[in-house]
C-alpha cells in the first residue's frame, strides 16, 4: 500500500464531500501568510520570485496542508528542492500541521504557465480555451517533424563532451523564462544533437503542457515554406511559426545557399526573439563556420549560448553501451562492450547500431554473445573502420597535422611537441588497424608494447580532458577513414 500513500491520502481528503471541512481557518490563513513571507527571507528574492510566490493555501484536513502550484513542473521542482524546509516552517507556525501537499491548480492569472490536460477538464470555464489550444497544437504538429519517443533526457548519457549542451538543454526546460536566445547546439554527426532537442520537446510536453513547442528539421522548414509560397499561404505560414513558444530547427546547415528560405527564417527568428520566445538551433558546425549562410543570420545565431558536442570519449562510449544494454535487457559481457567502445569510435549512432546487431544476431542464432561472435558479426563494420589504413599512413597524417617530420614518429626524441603527436599516432594505430601492441611498437622505432599501451591510455584520457586533443584526433581520424 505504501506506494499509494500520497494518492490515498489526497483522495480521502477530497472525498469528504463537505467542502467546508477542508476550508482552512482564518487563523491558519494568517499563519500561512506569515510563513509565505518568511520564505522570501529564507530562500532569497530570486528563488522566491521564480518558484515560491505563486504558492497558495488551498485546503487543510487531518494535519495536511494543501498548497497549490500552477504547473506540474513547479510542483516537482518544489517537491524536490524546498518541500521539507517548507514543512518545517509550517509546523513551526502551527504544530498541528504534519504534512504539506503540493497540488497543481490551474491559475488563470498566470496564463503563461497555464497547463492543460489532466486538470483542465475540472475547470469547465477554461475548456473552450483548452480546446482552442489543442487545435492550435495540432495545426503546429502537422507542420512539425515527428519526435522519437526514445530520445528523452532519461536516456541521454552525460559525459564531458556533451555536458554543456545537456546542461543548456535542461536549463531551457527548467527556467520560467527564456535563459538564452538562441540556444545553438553544434557537433559532428551522430553525437546526440537531435536526441537533446527531442528531449527538450518531450520534457516541455510533460512539464509545460500549455506551451507550444515546434520541432522540425531545417529541410522540413524549407519544404513548408516553399509549399506555402506555392499555395499563396505565406501569411498563414508566418502566423503559425510566430505563434509557438519554442521553435527548434535541426540541422540548420541545410539551408546554406538557400537564400529565400534563409530570409524567411531570419524574419521568423527575429519575430520570435522580439516576443521573447525560445529558439533552439542545431548544426554540424559553429555559427561562424556556416558557409553559405548570410552573415547577418550567422551573427544572430551566435547571440545566445553556443554549446558544442565534442567527439565521444572511451568512457562515454562505454557508458552509453552499458545504458543501452540495460534498456535492451540483453546479456552482453563487459569485455564485448569494452571492445565496441574501443573500436566503434565514429559516433554514437554507429555504436548503438553495432550493439543492436550483435544482440539481434545472438537472439536469432540462439547463441551467447562473446568477443568471438562479436568480431564475426561485425566483420564488415570493423573492417570498414580498419579500412586499408596502415600505420605508415597514420604516421604521415599525424606528422602533417602537427607539422613534424615523418622521422619524428620513429625517433627517440622525448620533447613534448614530438612525444605527444607520436602518442596520438600510436593511439590511432591501435584504433584503426588490426595490429597488435608489439607490432605497433616496432613501427614506432622499436618501442616496447607497454609504451604503446601507455600512449593509448594517455590519449584516451586526454580526449576526455582536453578538447584540443579530442579535436585533433577527430580531424586526423576523419582524414584517414574518410
Ligand atoms: P545527431 O543529431 O547529432 O546526428 P542523434 O541525436 O541522432 O545525433 O544521435 C544518434 C544516436 O545516438 C541516437 O540514437 C541517440 O539516441 C544516440 N545518442 C547520441 N548521444 C547519446 C548519449 N549521450 N546518450 C545516449 N544516446 C545517445
Ligand atoms: Mg540529427
């Protein structure tokens, strides 16, 4: 029964049919007023204004004080952050108070944060408005791109490389107002940009159901725009895009060179920013690197917060695989996950694909997953990663990248500006070829295999800690495997 505790208590209060018995006494109202004011001192003006001011005493029964909040999001937030202290303060004011319960009550004065849905039907006065809102949402949904139900915050694994983008995305959802405009997220393919945007959309739907969120690819934006032009519906188009609370455009690089679409997007962008509506953009590169995008627009895109997603580190890849294994409820040995995390480094999409393949294969073949079956099933994929890359090529590319001579790769020089690139080359050799550690060591001026192992570990570590190294490695790797 215990997990129904809250609900049962709430119902037993609500079922007391004589509403007057729920009505708090004048004395209690005064006590609440005092406590509410004290919160301002206790938590500070900013927190009070963002979270606590809308709290209102709703009812009292059997030692339970019922406090209303305007949205589910606020209720959860207050529950997690302030509830225990608020209870203490209430109990201090009136020893009869044993519990404080936060309930979501629609408040017509805070139209901005007004939720629809579950509680809307209890308020017939706002049902017409809820319906209108519903219709508007449906019209918006028809223009938008579909959301993947798996792309949620709960399923997003955080590492150093994506921590900033993740925190920024959370902030958009958790803020009462627009924290930065626009939020610009960029990074290589398959690194989680779309996942984060969908996560924002899902969380908004959950916590701020009255807000209209529109997510679409830049390609779809262009398509909708061109279609509106053709059918003389641009007014309608403009109006719909300007009516949303959050507009998310994925892969903005797509509109490079598409001038009229850019022009339209620029106006939409400005109109929304003027109304203080949130805009979130993703791209495969930084705003300043978006060739083919008008200078005005490029500089606008960098106005707010620019958050990049770096290539994954070994730890993050392993973390993602572990999470995915749990989701799939598959029994995959750790050694296989480690192997995949080491070998499939291009992006998360490919990493997930590899895991899915071995799990599906084991399922069909009714075979246990081992390192051997994994290598067999993923032969083509692993080969494409090993694709004709030789240690010589790696050494050449690395030397070029760092402006060194090729002989520096074999030399015994230990100066850092030579030793570090050499370690990068060893790391790439381990990653991209099927050569063993001793073989690699031999190719680097006859070094010991432990030296190679150390280099591999060191570079892995640096990729996690040093975005310059991460970027260098990524650039060289891409130059090698295409
Ligand atoms: P992008 O839009 O950057 O090209 P996606 O968001 O489509 O990449 O991500 C590709 C795949 O990798 C998706 O299935 C996504 O769920 C997964 N993915 C990416 N990053 C993460 C992460 N940090 N945690 C869990 N899954 C991730
Ligand atoms: Mg994407």
